[in-house]
């Protein structure tokens, strides 16, 4: 999925330079693009970059890759867009850390005639980009919420759920996955566009992780300090889930159900040993 998102988007960049020809096997000479992801370490974005590099080589597109230092590093993404504009690239593939704050920079790129395609995380508003290639993040959250509730059976009514979210800015991917999980689990989300306004007693707490292991561990520790009875953990992504798992293990808590989106090979290996 990660490679497909980037590869399909690059094909669209090539098509834009070829007057939207039906069958694009090579981009027009001089076509260039930027890939801007949230981090360089998350396995999801590593595979996305690999897919983009492979497709760029296939199509003859010169690709430059940029990433933030961590999830939520908005300034690095703004600087990357400015660099791409200055270099006169044909297209930008962007996984926005702050889906609202980055819109003005995206508009500057589009005003410069650059095709901007967002990947994985829609902008707010979504039509601020020329196109969006993404998982249905609400549906992904809803499915794991339904699965978690089914695993617990009648005990779901008395669950204590820790939410390991992404960032205080509540980017679209964060809200969609979180609220999707709640919907699937049977929790009233109140305003589905906002995290944290719910009043269901099953919610043990929310904390942000910046989408990495260290953040997941810290967020899990914070929630456990206030509510040590947690028996379900929702995590925004695989690294945050891994950090939460480490915190639980350090507390001697092994009978906790952990669910997350973006499960890759490292997460599967961890879950098998949990």
C-alpha cells in the first residue's frame, strides 16, 4: 500500500507533464518531483520512499526526498516545500504533519504551477491539494475498533482504553483514525472532527506520541499514572504501539489488547512475542 500510494502519485506527475496521455511509460524529459514525508524512520514512510524511488527511476523522473525530524515537525516540511518551489520541480508528493497549517505553503507551490498531491493524510480542507491518495483512515480506525470490541465480547462494556494519538495539532489522519476507532468500538464521539470531547467512562485517557516509540512509551506511562486499570490500547501507528507495549511490559502488564494502524513486519513480530 505504501509503495502503491507513492508510485501512483508519481505516475500522475508524469501524466501532467505529458498532457495526460493515456499510457505513460516515461515522463517528459526534465520532469522532477519532491517527496516530503513526516519522518525518515517510520517503516511506513521508508517503504513509501522506496516505492517512489523505484517508480521515479522507471518513469525517468528526478526525485528529491525530504522528511521532518519527527511527526509534527511542520517547519521542516515548510522549508522543504520552499526548496522544491525554488528548484522548479514539476510535482510535490506530501505527507503533511500539520494538515491545516501547511495549506498556505501548498498554495504557494500550486501558484508556482507545481502539481501537489497529498499522500496518506488529507489536507484540511482536502481540496487544498490537486489530488489525495490515501487510505480511508476513518474506516481503518473503525475496523480495528470493531475487532477490539469483538475480542473483548461482553467485557467491552467495562473496558478501560488508552488512546495513543499523534500530535496536539490533531492532523486529519489523527482525528480520522481515533474517531473511527471509537465509532467501531461503540463510543459516542460527540464532534467527530475533534479528539477529546468525549465523555465515555471507558476512555482512560488521551496522550500524544509524535508517532514514534519514545513518544508512545511516554504517553503510555502518563496514562497509566492516572489510570492503571487500562486493558485496551489504541495507537495511531505501529511505532507508537511498540512504545506503548514497552511501557506496559515495564509495568508487568501483559494482558492488554493493543491495536494500531500501519502494521508492518516489525509490529507483527512484536505482537507474536507479546
